[in-house]
């Protein structure tokens, strides 16, 4: 087990690399702002007074792009069964925007680290009104959104300028919305426990070592076989984390999300018999209240479905697929989530963040910047001007 809440099967290739553990120890000693944000004593730039004031809003609209919003969407979808409020996410440009909330009891939360994200500025201009309750999370500098917030006399919560958007989920960017969802943000912060867990450390470092081995073997496609609909945004967050952090100097991993078991009927043939340039992640969450099969409606040819529920069938398909992958010697790792709660999600955030940073160090790329993305921004501005 990775932790008490996560059953983990690592890649079968035993390619351990002692340097990875040294890199992990070095990162933990550096005590960067990203590292601090994973700890329970990280000081958010907002206080309980602000939370108390904002908690009265039942409808909350979050406007952002990429890392500014994907982490919060991950939290909301993964833990939706615990959340009694309505959250709406504006996370892309659309030619037709229909985000009108008829009730007055709603809050706009606008998030952009730089304060100059074109899509966020555009959506904000179309959607929000001065009479709305608007709160901005952005760096403490005179950016477009900072100036707009001042003009609107809106609350400004300072985004930590040492934490990039895709690493910000456990800072104020993700934790303020999580508090408004009624979640316990302290339970997300698991790094202090995880670094004391030898099984976690060994699993993480072996996982990174094997990933580096696959890259040397020209396997660049990381395909996530996701058996949990509520985790789709978790892997969209992970997709950005991996792609934007490592895609530099002709290096990188191409993370793709495959919805299972639906893709058994479209992509699985390719996965099994196509080019061998992929490695895979199985991801499954155990559901406690899964719909039961109605026995009297089952025909005799499918007697084996009697007394089963949807979750049992789903898990059977996952195990069956893993067995076939083993027989075909297709590399994979597997996460089985036993508890859907803040602690488990915090452990996953921590695992994937540490994994990304360690792979970046091994590839000798800076996992914190995204220089080529800036080229698109500059070119877009030229066209608009």
C-alpha cells in the first residue's frame, strides 16, 4: 500500500535509482514556497474573518485558467458528495457565455497569478458586474486584474508569487475555495506524514526511476486509464502539471486521459496491439453506495451478474485489463483509492507534485517555468493590436 487509503501497484520494471532519493531529500531541505504549501503550517494570505464573510454565499462562480482553476475543480468533483454549495467554473473562452445566476446570493472568485491572463480578463469583463460580490486572487502588484479589483473596490487576496499556478492547489488558490466548500483544509496537508512513510518514499522514487527508464526506451506517452468519473478533473490538473513542467529541451511526457471502461470499445485495441511507446496508469476509486443489478431482470445467459453492483463490475473490468497488460508485458502502475476524502486527495496531490519535480530534476529541466507558452501570448497580442 502507498498509504492506508491508497493501494498502489508500482511498475514491474525494477529500475531503482538511488539518485532520485537524494534529489527528494534535497528538495525537502530547500524548503521552497511550494514545499511549504504542502505543509499544515503554511500561512495562507487570507484569514478566518474573510472566510466567515464569504461563507454566506451559496452560489460561487470561479473564473480562471489552467492551474488557477483546475486544482479547485479537482477538489470539487472528487469530494462533491460532501459539498452542499453550488460551484460554477469558467475555465475557457466561449463565443456564447450564459453564466447568469438568477439568485442574488452568489460570489465571483477571479483567480490569476499574473493578473494578466488574457482569457481570465476577457471572461471577467463579460461576466462580472460592479454590484456583484467580486473577490480577486492575484499577485500583489499593479497588474490588470489588480487594478480592476481596486477600481471595483473588491477584496484582493494575494497569490504567493513564488508558487506557479499548477503547483498552487494546496496554497490559497485551492484552499480558500475548499474552505468555502465546507472542507477541512488541514486534512489536505499530508507531506509531514508521507515523508516519514518508508513505503511511500520507496514507491515514489521507484515510480520516478521507472518513468525515466521508459523515457530512455522512447516511451513518451503516459496514458491514464481512469475508472472514476469524479476524478477526470484531477487528471486534467495532473495533465497540465506533467506536460507544462517537463515539456522542455526536447524532453517531456505526453499525458493522455482515457475514460474507462468506455474506451475498451474504442482505444483499447490500440493500447494492446498498437505501437509500444506507451506506459499506463490505472486509477479506480471504491464506491460505497453503488447501484445494484436488478436480479429479476437478468437473463440466464448472464447469471454471473446477479447480486452484483456497478462498482463490482467496474473493478472486475479493471483487474481483467491489468491481467491482460501483464500477459502482454505492457508497463503500468495502479492506484486503488479506498477512501474518498480530503486526506486521500491531499496524498495524491503530494505524490504527483513530488513525482513531477523529481522527474524534472533528473531530466535537468526547470519544472517551474513555461517559457514557450509565453510565445503564444505575445503572438496573440500582436494580432489583436
